[in-house]
C-alpha cells in the first residue's frame, strides 16, 4: 500500500489576517499538487477565513496548531477541539516542541489532547523529536520512543491508524540546520519499527511519518527520497507560497 504523502505548513505565530488570507489564496490557486496532501496550519483566528478560501477544495486541508484537552468550560483564552471542527479544521498539530518547551506540555497532557482531537474527528499531526544534547548523547531513538509511548501508544490500532507522526529534531527547527537524509531516515525507520512492534506491520506501513526542521525547497527532494520519509512539516518555508509549493513538488 502506498502511504499518503503530506506536506503540512505550520505558520506558527506569523501573519495577520490579510497576510494569512493572501498566503492561503496563493497556495490554493496552485492546488491540488498531484499525489500530495497539502495542509495549512494557521493561527486559530485565521481558520474560519482560510476555510472559506479553501472551500472544501480537493487536496488541500486546514489545520490548527494546538487545542485544549477538555471538552468545554472555564478555560479562559483556550480553544476546544469541537470549536476547531466547527470552523472547518480537519487536522491539529499536537506536541510541537515549542508547545512542550514554552508551554510546559508534557506527555500525559498531550495524550489527553490527542484523545480529545480524535473524539471530534480531527487528525492529530503528532510531533516528536530530540534536543541537541540528547542527539549528542546518542539517546535520540529512546527519547522518541518515550514520547510516543507517553502520548500515542495508548491508542487502539484503529485510532492510531488515523494519526500522522512528525519527527522534528529540535536542533533543526528554525535553525537552518537540517537533519541529513540519513539521520532522518534512521529515525523514521526506527519510528516505523516502534509502530510495527506495537500495532503490527500493516499499521506501521500505512502510517505517514513527516520530517520537520529547516526543510526547504533545496533539501526537500533529498529528504523525501528516503524510503520512510512521507513528507514534511514546514515552518519558515511555509510562509512563502512559492517555497511551500516547491517543497510539495519535491517527491
Ligand atoms: P522550520 O519549522 O521549518 O521553520 O524549521 C518546522 C516546525 O517547527 O514545524
């Protein structure tokens, strides 16, 4: 079975509404990209407007960058999974290293967020990846195993089959320092083996595992040519439609 190839943009906290709409329009004008699922991960307040721009077009989907783990209630300033669904989001990025680092999101909290997202029919793009000290100590595979065990390996095989994994070495995010294709492949293959050990070969073979961290038009082709790299989660380069589309054209 051929795995779904996905290129997802993570706009982070960038672009005001007019800029976000212009970017979405520029990407949508070129969509679909044959054989590639495009995802735009916009700030919360852009979601509704971008949903109108995409208007259910084939091959391009909307994502949030976070959601709250509770259903609803007195959580001032927070956004629920059902709210995201109601404005047209189909995906949600969870476990991004910036959420872990700056907002103290831990494995148990992320497990609750993954559950809530799935309950509402959102597809989690679950991020994992090690910091530089762990990479240098050589324990990066163990660390990622722990992140997956703590936040997604409690899922049933059926639910696990709905999620997307993004491997994002923290030392490569926004630094211009990309993992080499060999480093990416080593980890992606290790992740696929962890999934196979837990859920069996069929689920593992069907899971899309994206690479993230300074992925750009000049290195996407090399990264995507690795057998276990099924696409990318793109930060900085997703802010320019031309670069994002060039990455999507790199399979
Ligand atoms: P980057 O970010 O492409 O700017 O390194 C990737 C990410 O954080 O998802």
